[in-house]
C-alpha cells in the first residue's frame, strides 16, 4: 500500500488547479483526422483537445498520448514520421527531434509517468525547473513508455472496473438510443456515432464511459470481476459452528455440494469443512465474499490475508480478496502476516495449525 | 373491589373536585406539550439531514487551498479510484448563486430529470422571487455579460435541506456556477465495507494533504451535536420544565396532606381498605395524567407538523426561513421516555403520600 500511495501522491501532486494541464480549447489545436471521429484518439477514442498537449500523430492517425501510440503499434518502434505537440507553441513538431520531459509533476495522459515534448531545449529546461522531470529524446521516452506500460494498464483497468463500465452502462441505458456495436470497426467511429444517438449526454467523460462499456463489455465480451452477492436466508446456519450466517453478511462463504448450498459464517469454517470433505467438493463451486466490495467471488481464485488485525465472527480469519493488489494493500494496512491462495491453505496443514495458534 | 361501581365512584369523586384536577391537567399537559414539541422539531430536522446524508457516499472530500474551497477534477477521481477499498468516486456539482438584488445566496443543486429550460424552487425561494416579480421565470446573470433564463417548473415544500435551494440539471448548474465540464464541487467516495471507512479516511489525506475529508459518521456526529438535546438551550428548557413539574408535584403532595387527609380518613372509616384507597387515587390520577399526556402529544404533533411550530421554530431556524415544513416523524423511544419521566413521578408523588395517610390511625387523621 505504501508504494501505491507514493505512486498516487506522485500522480496527484500537480492537481491543485482544477483544470487539467493537458487541455486546450479545440480552436487552438491542430486536428488532422477527418470525418466524424476527427476529435477522437484512434486508439482509445478519448477527446483529443482535452489531452492535446500530449497528442501524437503517426501515419495520419492522431493519438491522445505516447501510451496510445505504443499500444496501437503493439510496442514496435515507429519507423516513419512521428509528430508530437510542442507544449510551448501548441504546434505539431517532429517527435524524433523533440525534447521530452519525462516524470514531471504535471499529470500525464494514460500514464502515471508524464511525458511532455518541447521543440527547444531551453523550453524543456524551463519546464523541468518549474515542474521537475528529466529531459530525454523520443526513443528514450518511448522506452520509458514501454517500461511503464503494464503499470499504466493496471491503473487504467482499475478505473474501468470501478467506475467507467458502471457509469457507461447507466448512461447508455438512460440516455442513449440503442446501437449495434458489432457494426463498428474502430472505437473512435463508435464514439462519433454515440455522440449522435446520445443527445442528452453532454460531458465527454460520460460519452467516453458509454463508448468503453460498449466496446469492451458488449462487443468484446470482457468478463467483469464480480457477480452479485451471495444470497442466503435467515435460516441458513454454518455447519461447523452452528451460527446463523445472515448476521455476518461481510463474511459469508458458500459452496455447492450435491445440488445443495452450504453456507459458512466465515472463510476459516469453510476451509475446515473443505479439508474434512476434500474428496466430495468441486472447487469451482465454492464462493466467498470479497472483503472490500462485499461481492461474491470464486474462492479458488481469491487471495486470503492471514493474521491481520481484522476479526471475523469466529475471531481470526482468512480475509478474502478478488485482487492480489487489494490483498497486499490490506495486509500492509492491517498488519497481516501473509497472503495465501486457496489451494495453499487446503494443502498446507501448517497454515490451519498457525491459525489455531494466533 | 375493583368493579364498575368502584370505577364510577372514583370518577364521580374526580368530577366533584374538577377544579383541582383541571389545574393539574393543564399544567402537566403544558409541560409535556413544550418538551415534546421541542424534541419533535429537533428530531425532525435531524432526520431530514440524516436522510440527505444517506444519499451521499460514505466519505465526502473537498479540495482546499489556504482554507478556501477549490473545484476538483477528473484526475482526482482517477487517483482516488486506485485506493483499495474504494468502489466508486462520484463527482458532484453544487454551489451558490449570488442574488445581488436581495443580497442573498441561493444554493444550486442538481436534479438530472430537469430539462435545460426549467428549474424547481422551494417555497421560500419562490416567495423571494415573487417579491421581485419573477413569477414564472428567473434570469440568472452569469458574468461577464451572459443571461440564462429558466422557467419555474415547480415549487416544492421547503424542508431544512431544500429551503434555500434551486434545482437544475447538471449542465445548467455548471453554467450558473461557471464550472468547467471536468470540474466538481466535491466528491462522494463509495466504500462498501463500513469497517474500512475510517482507514480510507486516513489514507486520503496522505495522498492529497490539501483535501478536507469528511466520513459520514463524522457528519452524523456533527448533526447530533447540533441538536444535542442534553446541552445548551435544550438544557435550559428542561430545567424550566422540571422546576415547574416539581412545583406541581409539591402542590399535589401538599394537597394530599391537607384537604385530602380527611377524605382518606373518612373513606377508611367507612370501610375502605388501604388497597382500595390506593386504587382509588391511582384511577383518578392515572386518568388525569394519561389524559393530559395523550392530549399534549396530539396537540404538539398538530402544532409542529400541521401548524409548523410558530414561535418555537425561530429558535431552531431563525427568522429568515419562514416556509420550512417539518417532516413528520414517530419516535416511540422518545415518547416512552417522556412518559416515564413525567407520568410515573407524578403518580408516585400522589400514591406514596396517600398510602402513608391510609396506614395512619383514622382517629388521628380526623382530628
């Protein structure tokens, strides 16, 4: 969690002013694409004027950031002419001759590690003086993008899972005419058409959310991480301790055995039951409640924090998380001892013994 | 002996001395009326505030610079979404419009069901607009030189939340408040696990040291404190009510020891047992106190929720908010508490001296 906080602090040090640094009015920018999707990034459909200061052009396509250029080229180094916006003059310049400032305090586009380009070395130096960072050339900036790529994707995915898809679905159902997503070849053309059919959607962020929801979830059938909550009745009792599970909704676990659903008031009791009846149980039909979101997740793929200062209904507990990142941050915040996987707990007898001794 | 005749006799005896009992009934009822009315107003305001709070996220954050509030933007939302345990971050738009003609600020709130040409106002605001001849529409002046005209679509009852509020859709709210598309007044942070709210409220200032972080339990505590009925002006009111109550009790006790002394002795001499005398006194005073209690309750409900508590409301709301209506509430716990602290001591103050007189020697009492 500490590293994560440092990362977020880094991301946010530049955010004292309300307006985003990258944004310019579309009258002041240069947009080379034609047609309905003129103002949208070829790779992610984001509104180009909003992220203008990090815009790139390659083979007549305009991208909102170096990250998107890297993504669309699948990591290959661009062989031809690449252009980038000069932050000072807001004109496009040859990227290969530009001076990039990497890692300044100013927020980047699609990345936690910002990259801004300047035509003159002096301008870049002045920028570094004000906002920090390092001056590099295009290839070095591209290499940094490569290094940051996975971490950036992880941050973007978190935002999409937590916010974008939910917002997109809600706005689409409430304010848009329905469209056939399969008919679109690029995300930018989808967004351009959505602008026409979602007349009551005025903010680009909402339109972008609808676009990403339709493109990723509806068109590409991206699987979302949660599937509701574990449903139980007031009569359901834990077979290990006999307690009613409805009193502890944050901790409920459930497994299906022989067409019957068996409920537990905590993960610890669930593991005791599984270890006793190991041969009969189908591990794919075991579910636990994600501690942070309260959603039902598959126990087999969950991460369990052992030895934290958070107690369940039966005292010390294995606290379940869908994401390993969440499990690790919880472990650090709540003084957990270790993070285990499902099979690890079942197969390693010592873990259950350690749990007894806590 | 507790039969129909006995009950009849008790009531007849009560009616014989109706002057005495009427006095107790009125004073006792008045004390309950005042206490109940004050509690109903404060509970009603508190309930409205808490209901409004339930519609917000578990943590509210605002951006500050040098103690002043500044808007937040989408980058803040994206950063806060990365915090483990946060399920969603919702940007909210609100603020104040300076109605310079009346030197007054109107609160602008968002209702996305409205279209671009209409607004909904509270009765309080409508009254002010009417005074300035804005009966059907209102012009918002947006510096430097723009004017935005909105039709008054509806006028809603003023509650403690809405009394100074104009509702418009988000797009219009941004225009009136001169906020950019990606700016927000505050952020609602959704934390599904209530046990983690405190922890996340500690993490956020580490990321954004200039943020004002308000977890919902702190806001709730603030509301509780605002109308804390064990302190401040409430305490003075209770002390006054208690003193009057004790004066009433003293009056009752002395009347038992004075004129009632002979009555009890006569009843004893004609064959009433001690139990009968206590039952008789209990029936009489129970009718008076419980009658007064329920009458006072009904009157205070009508006073607060039908007539909107004239006079008393000014203690809570001041002179300005004239049209505020109180949302009716029913708090059984509060009513039982009032019953226990008023009816029970009153009955005890009658029954104990009556019992003491009843066990005295009859001839002594008759002297």
